[in-house]
């Protein structure tokens, strides 16, 4: 079975721009979660989607948003980029959420200049 | 809010030796799960081992085992017969039952010396 895939793998943007990251979960997985990883703050939970509905959201500003499609693929969007948004964005999928182990993708590295 | 603490920013071990990574967590919940994830230089997060809080038996996966002390809220990872490929950042993570959210510790960087 193919693992979690994320595109693009690397991205460079400038302040004020917006960006969309994509995540394709493992086949059959219906829950997708997003995490931000930075050297200063470590790994932080952004949000989780299940069956196209956001079930949980972390403590991030409204500039961070996401959605999930009927095929379980998910996208996250960051508007009005700030320098502090430079990070590795990790996507994880699980079968049905709740007590299911999450499997991570390779991440998208975003650099904001 | 739940917190996860890894008190060892860096550890090193000789190849074929055993090393133990420490993790403590804080929660008032009784239904939760604990994980160790490994992140090599490629940055891919790889599941190492999972422990359900309701299980008294410590989880094991080949050379990896945990020492789960529920009352002490401690969850350490023991790596036996260390291999060069074990070198990575290791993250301890907590997940509350009924939630998909993982709360991670700051990580321990493990170096394996030949």
C-alpha cells in the first residue's frame, strides 16, 4: 500500500502571499491531521478532518485553514504568510480516527522570505 | 492541557549497546494512548511503538520496548542492540481517547556510534 503523500515537497513564498498544501492519505484512511514543526515550537497540531468535516482544531490563527474532499484527500491553506510560518508541515492519516494510529507523510517544507 | 516532557535533548549509544529514552506526561484522563515516533534526517515520521493506557503489559516491537509506569506518568523507550540506522530524533507523543490530536514532546536526538 502506498503511504501518505504530500505535495509539494518544498515551497518558497514571500510575506503576504498565500499557499496551499496537499495531502493524500493511505488508501482507505478517512482521517487526516495536519501538524506544524518548527525548531522553536516543535510539533504542533493544526487540525483534523474526518469525512470532510473538521473535528478538531489547534491553537492557530484563522489564516490557517483546511478542507477535506470526498476521496479523503486534504488541503491546508495559509493566507497572508508571515516569516514565522516557515516550517515543515506534516500530514498524517488514520483509518477512522479515535484510537487509530496515525501514519505520517514526508512533509512539505515551506520557507517564507 | 496535556503536556509531554522529554528531559534528554541528546543521547548517544555505542552500536550493539542498549539505550533508554525518557518521557513523562501530564494528564488527568484515564483513557489515552502513548507513542514513540522516530524522525530520521529525511524528516519522515515513523511509528516505533504504541501503548494503550488500559493495558498493563508493556508494548514491545522487536528491539524496541517500553517501560510504562501509569501511576508515575512515565513512558520510556528502550532500544536494544542499537544499530546505526536507529540514529534519529525520537518523539514521545500522547493522544487522548476520543481525539485524533497528538501532543508531542520536544524530542531526543539519538546518536549511534560505530
